């Protein structure tokens, strides 16, 4: 029976094949891991500080870079413009407590990022930027009075920028601009400023009212002068008219005007040295119809109170 049985051989190397598969997979994974660590991508607006065994050996620009895995490392530093806001309390030149809020725009110098990382590290904002801002604000505030901080704000900003640039530029940080967003004073000083503003407004209002009164007085004087000049011109015209009239008036003209206005009635009274004398009332028709009476003509009729001159 043993001879009739057939034996089936075991597949050779089955255990070895499984081990080889695991080893190959492990090697592939290690290769992929090493390949991924051998490639570094530096994004736009950043720089990569290359370190070999912890020592800075170069700076990587934007783009794709190869490096030795496990031996080298890359520290990414942002070189774009960054915004930093800070509040600082300081004393002004007139010893007023002023709280200043500023906003600065700064960026690390791309050419000095290796020095920045070596000397300060990536936490440079907390280590050097904020202390420099505090010092610059205190130095600038001490040079101005509290009122000048408000009225001369551009000069204060320029001074803060100058102090910051002087302190941060050697450390590899470029300060682009400084903006003062707010000044806060003590309540007592704020009330004093408000009272001063109110007094100045009252003074300006009084000056405007005084100027208006002065202008109105000038207008009245000018109007009175114009009226007086007008009356003077009228008086001169009347005087000139009377003068011209006196030149053309003659006894004959007066006699003619009297005749033109006479209504034909003889006067009842006549003036003399003894007062008014009664004259006879004779009808005008009787006088005109009396042949013995000389016809009245412009030459023999005289005005009342004068003697008539008979015609020859």
C-alpha cells in the first residue's frame, strides 16, 4: 500500500517568498520616505534656511530644492510684509500719561535671513520687534507735549519710524512704515483739552461777530455818506437852477407872468405906509366899457402894491 501511494512535494521556498515581499515593500517605503525628504519646496514670499547637522549652511530661494535627508533640515522664514500692532504707555514732555496705539509694517531682510535665524531665531517678533516698538514710542513721546502729540502727529510717526529703523535694521528687520492709530490721555487732560477747544470756538465766534458788526458799521457809514453826497448834489443843482433862473428873470418877465395869472378882478386892498387901504369895488366890466378909461395893456398894468405907469 505504501508503494501505491503518491506523495505530493511541498512548494519550495514559500516562506522565503513571503519574507522577500515584505522586505521589498519595506525598502520601497523607505525609498519613498527618503525621496520625499530629499525634496523641499520653498513657497513664494519665503526663504529656506538650510541646516546641516544643525549648522546653517545656506539659504534656499523660492522653488524646488534637493537636500540630503536625515542630515539636512530647512527652516522657512517669511519675508513678506507683515503687520504688527502694539500699545504703549509713556510720559509726554509735560509729564502727561499717554497711551499710544501704533501699527507697523515690517519684513525680514531676505538677504539676511540666515543671520536672523542664527542670532535671534524664528521668534524674532517677540524678541526684538516688540521691545524696539516700546522703546521707540517712549523716546518719541518724551520729545513732545501732550498737545503736540495730537497737532504734530506726522512728526511723531516719522520719529518712531526713525528710531525703529535704527534699532531693527542691524538685526535684519526692515521697517516700512509706522501708523499711529490712537492717542489716549488721562480724563483730567481730556477735559482740559475739551475746555480749551470750547474757549477757542467761543473766541472765534466772538471775532466773527465783531467783524460782522464792523462791516455793518462801515456799510452804514458808506450809506450815510452816499445819502449826504446825494443831498449835496441836489442842493447844488437847485442852487444852480436858481442862479440860472435869476439870470433870466427880468421885470418885464415878472409883469408878463402876473398878467397871465390875473383873473381880471381888481384888488380890494392896497398896501401902504399906513397899512392896508380900502379900495373902491368897481366892476371890471364897467372899467373896461368906460370910454374914458384907458384899455389895460401889459404895459400899464402893474402888479398889486405897485403904481401903474400910464401910457403916454
